[in-house]
């Protein structure tokens, strides 16, 4: 799965069906919506549907799932798109189904079979092969991916039959275990770093065993602190209306509103400090940090290089602060309405 921020912006709400009234734009606090993407639809389509339901100004997702895949898709709403970079680097967790004996050109079930094998192996052989992928490693980027090589998308070059050297990236498989095995299908649970391609992992496991394999199903069950059990199901958010395609319902809007995670809660994986001094809050509202306050707090984060949440007594996110940013061009403060 490729990581990155996909943004949709523009006129709030977009077009609406004939005979319906435009929906009031979303007026709530910025936040994050965690949805359970169904199969057969792209991440971009799901993102556009939520944008329409809430009549959002901006929305973005923080890591694409292929159309056939299901599971956790993290959406940033309006001002929350400004913190998307704090989610992109989070680890991912998957349940992946592998089909052995067949390799495809795309490394998953959507591709064309390019090689078959009748080689059968034992469960013990499979467990040994799977275990060998645990830990940091260099992983090839699949030929059918959006990564650019020489300024062109790799999948476009592959579709044209142009052979180029596949780039490699360093990834880490934090944990991997076999959940079930009934030849030729196996299900594995994988926890990994950002940027890990599960279909490449499936193909690599198949090649290590000598039979070949491709990814037959994929479900993302977690992104950092967000899990699929608490994600909003998308199945009932869109009611199909004859003659007008998909139309968002009032019930759908209410369900989405109830599921939004406030920005401060969504960023709970980041360290925080609470501001109680009115002078500091006044300066923050004008985009500045009180230098005395900053010096008094910076020592507590001397070993930390990332963003720190600055939170009000009421529990609202006031800003993200980089206490150890270096250089005049480095980002130090990002303020939010509070």
C-alpha cells in the first residue's frame, strides 16, 4: 500500500441531486473520521462521499487502500488536513490472504497470472518462511505502483511494457504470524512500518517457498491508534436513489457527525503540554509562543524531535509545537482555532 496524503478541496458540498436542498456546510471543530472502507470502491470515492455528506471545504485521506482491499481509512476533515503528516508515518496492521501456486503481474488477484506451480509445502515450511521476514529489510517497490521512476509512474511504465529497475525502500515488519493455512490459501497477520507493500510481501513469501503466490484479499485492521472495530461502516452511509445515483441521507450525516474524533484526541499518540497562562494563550492566538514559557517547557522534550501538542485546560488543541526544530526555515509552530 502506498502512503501519502490525498486531498480533495473546492466548493463545500459540491453538486446535489435535483429536488434536494444544499446541505449546510460542516461547522464543527476539525477532526478525524476513521471509516471501514468496503471492497470494490476506491479510497478517493469514499473520501468524496464523506466530503459530500458533510459539505466539507477540504478533506484528505492519509494512506490509500487498493479498491479490492477493505478496512481502516483515516480521513482528515477541514483544518485537520493540516496535521495529516502526523498520521502518515504511523504503523499499519493487516490481515492478508495469500494464494500459493500462482503469481500475477500486479502481485494481487486483480492481475493476470504469469506463472503457476504445483509445488506443495508443509505448514512448518510456511511458518519458517514467514518468520524470516520479521524485522527491518529492503523491499522492492511493485512494478504496478504509483511510485515515480525518472519522473513517470511505475505502473504507467509497466503497462507500456517498459522495463525499469524497481526501486527499493527500507521497511520493517514488526510482527507477522500465520492465522490459518488450507492449501493453496493462507491468512497472515502483519504489523508493519509505513510504506510496506503487503502484495510484495505476499509475492516474496511465495518465491521463498518456491511455489509463487499473490495477494488474494487484504483487510487493514489498524493505523496507529485507530482500529477497525471502532471505525465507521460505510455500507449504509449512501442510499441509492433511482435516476439520481447515490444521494446522502440525513441519517448518514448524523452518523458521520457522531463518529468524528476531535483533533486533540486523534493526535493522542503525540506528547502534550497544557497551557493555563492567559498571556501564552493570547500570544498563541496571534501565532506566536511566549519565549519565557517556551524556555521553561523545552527542557522536558530535549530528547524528542517531533511535534508536541499544546493543549488548553478544556482539552482543545491550540497548536503543534516543534521544540527542537533547527534552522531558520524549520517549522516550529502550527496554530489551530481554539
